[in-house]
C-alpha cells in the first residue's frame, strides 16, 4: 500500500513499502535495459514529485530492472508547455503536469479546465477514472503525438487577493494572473476580471510590485510559493478541478513492447495514484488552516454567482468541449 504523509519538517513524503536495494539506480544503463526520460516542474520535495518517484521505483521493481524512468524535476527539461511539446517531438519521453497545458495541442485541453464541472475532487476523479477519462485519453491520442497513461488528482483552484470578494462584482476589472489557456482566459473574463497570462515564476514579484492584484491556483501551490506574503485574502472559489496528466510521447511508446506498455499503464493507475488522492483530500483542510495561520483571511464566496457567470462556456468553445462536457454532466 502506498501512503503519503507529512514529515515533522512539513514536507510531503511518499512512503513505499515495495522498494529494495536490488532496484537502486546506477550511473549506467546495462544492456537490455530501456530507459525513459520524464520531466516535471515540481521540486523533489513536492508531494507530486514524490508520487512520480514512487511510480518510477515501482516500474523498475516490477520490470526486474529492465525498464527504468529517469526523472528530471524542477523544469530541467523545460516548463510544462515545453516538456509537453518535447513529447510530440520525441525529445522527451514522459511528462507529468497540469493537464490544461494540452490546450496548446488540442481542444481537449480547454475541457480539462472547464469551470464548475465537478462537485469536488472525488467527483472529478470518478469521472477521469471512468468512461469520460477514457474518451479524453482517446481524443488526446488522436490529436497529438502523445498518450495520457493516467489522470492523477490535484486540488481545486482558488483565488487570492488583497481584499475580500464574495461575488463576481467584487473582482470587476481586477488584474488576475492566469495560465495561458483559452478556457481559463474566457472564464475570468466572464467573471468580470482582467485575466493576465504570466509565467508562474514571475507571479510573486508582480504581486509585490502591484502589477497584479490577484492570482488563482490550488492551495498547495499558494502555500509552497509563499504567496501569503503578498496576498492577504484567500477566496475559496474552487472554480476548476484540473487533473494532473501522466503522459508519454508516441516515439517512446512505439519503442516499448506490449508488456512494458501494460506495466506502465497499470502502475500509473494503481496505488500511487490512489495514495495521492488520499493525500490531496487531507491536504485541502490542512492547508486552508495553515494559510489562515499565516495571516490570510479565508472567505467563502457565493459560488453559485460565479458559476452562473460561466454558464454556456462549453458550448462556445466548440464541438469537442461541448461533447465532453455533456458526457461529464450525464455521468
């Protein structure tokens, strides 16, 4: 069983009972061993990074060392958009990150950040682990030279500001940093704000200098990035639950035999993913309290008012998003 806990230092650690000295990585690749590169943008101590490491360890263990995942954390292979592009080009074998980045390749990436589509993280993962998830995976494979092996859980996105806000009227015209995604841009325009795409690494400085008035992210990101030093208020909008995608490029997939492919898919959709879901659930409550202790005012807004502002966005995004949205609402 895989579990994720908090250490005494407050760092998310993934504890695996299935490791052994025989599967320790070496500095060279023996004959008959297939090695896949995997890039992500998290630091090694992030819970998501620990889950990726656990996945890699289990792949190596179950393959008897014949299949290895070589992990490059902290954006060593580029940011999410660059690493995902590398999958299509064959310069990167695997990538794990926020699935909305797929908007640069396929309309499905807009669906994955459609606002107020799910009740909570459990509802979202029920959909992504079922028929809807398979339909999304098939469409991504059809539209891109990549394949999503699994969707992993991620906390809901919330808004931070330097003032309280309970309705869309309260954020009218405010400069809110958002990722570069057409659906996210349209969502915040519908809320009445002035969405401002910006690299996340520049956000804290922009907030401190007044170039931005707010930003939106999962609680874990708000906490780990130290945004409470520049933002006084946490507004629990919960407007998007965007899953993490674990993806592999077509070139890498074609190098694998059927057994290796099945192994990757099984482990990606196994106990590591489920352990991460347990962790995300517990972290949502803990982080809300921790950010409040850091001095942030926690506001519970009128979510229905925000939801009403984005009604009909799916239909305006085109047939792919409309079809997937209808499928989600029907299941």
